[in-house]
C-alpha cells in the first residue's frame, strides 16, 4: 500500500481514526509512549484528509484498531469489505508483528 494511508485508533479515546500516510515502501509509522509529555499528533498530513498525521506519537493502550481502506481478499472470512476494522492487541503486535493473508496475488510479506 505504497503512498497511501492506514486508519489507526489506539485505545478508545478518539472516535476519529488517525490517517497515517505510508511511504514508498508501504510503511506507516506510529510511536507509542507511556509519557504524556511525548504525545504529539500535530504534524498534519494534507494528503490524508482532516485527520491525517505524519509520524504520530500517542499514549500507549493495549487496544489497537486498523483499517487499510482496501478490500482484504480473504475467502475464509465472511466480510471482504474495505470497511473491515481489525482489532489487535498492541502487546501481541509488538511481540509477533502482523501480516494479513493475501490470496489475491503473489505478493508476500513477513511480520
């Protein structure tokens, strides 16, 4: 998903997602912190809409939700919708990484 964005919610404090841009390699950067003084979501991304943020730093929470805005072609699931939001344990994500299965092409990735 090079040069696009992913929608991210950390915890349940915000109703609106942060739209974090991806670079030419499809990488979106998000930093989590335990220190309120380090929180920073002021670096706006004009190409990602009203809630676009470049390299956000947000307060750590174990709940992390992600929406990529693309259809996830996974025939083993009942919903192929681009509106699908995946909720992930932040601890699990940090420990194991995540890659969604792709059955619609030859692209592969490692967590």
